[in-house]
C-alpha cells in the first residue's frame, strides 16, 4: 500500500498529473467539483499514472477539499 498527497485543481483545461516529489502530486482535471465528479476523475487519472485499476485508488482524507490523501493498493 502506498500513500500519496494530492493538491487538486478541478475545472482545468486538461487532465494532468505533475509530480512534486516522491509522495506529493498536483493533479488537474477538467471535471467540475460537483457531486464527486472531480474526485472520480482524480482517482482515474492517478490509477492510470501508477498503472493500477481504479478500484485500487481510494481517497482517505480531503474528499471535499483541495488537499487530498490517497491510498494506492497494488
């Protein structure tokens, strides 16, 4: 299991993952932060970035905020 820290940017022009250091990332998604759509897009993008399934990525803290903690299993 791996724990990473995300600074989320919803409503961006394009989907993008930028690595700040080993455990910190800035994730931009085009989805609006409404009804969990941005969180879903972030989870999908992180899963794709790390080469794991979407179900392996869980938001464990900060679901309603800009700063999030995610756990990646696998």
